[in-house]
């Protein structure tokens, strides 16, 4: 499984990477724009990304903006629905508006920080990733 972890906080990226490395190859990004560039290139070259985690509150581009752009790339490249990545918003923002905005842009699930391995594994199981 190929995993993208997008979070401007180093500790959150590392924690997610440690949890998820048992299930796939993790690539970390400190910003949405870096993640979009990587996703675009990987998709154009036919390299599937299976799971993406996105923080909402990032300085250069929010996780919701990043999610919207990723979903736009998928449409532009006509990526088959069955091969689209699962996208988890992993954020400290636990309000209804961010949840609804994330879901409306196509996130698969929402994880509130602080998270632990049990919570991450539960979400992976819920989406039949592991």
C-alpha cells in the first residue's frame, strides 16, 4: 500500500508514519502544495496512492483545499473510482463545519487529534484497508 501523510506538524507526521509503516510505504509532506505535486506526478505515471491523511489547518493550503485539488486531479486524469485512495482528515478541528466541508469535498473519514494507534487501526478496518 502506498500512503501519503500530509501535516505541517512534524510530530503528527512521524506518529502517523510509525503507525502506518506496518501497512505500507509512507511518504510524508509538510504542506498541501508538496503533496499535490507528488500526487499529480504519481497519478500521471500510473503509481496508485492507496491512502492519504490530511491535516486541515496548514499554512500554505488547507487540507480541505488540498483534498479538493486531489479530487480534481482524479477527475482530470479519469482515474477509475475503484482505484481512488481512501482519504482521512486527521485534525484537531472538531467542529461541524470542517467535518461537513471535508465530507462534501470527498474525504472518506475524519479523525480528531490527538489520535492513537487503536483509533487509526479502527478507521483502516472500517474501510477494509487492513
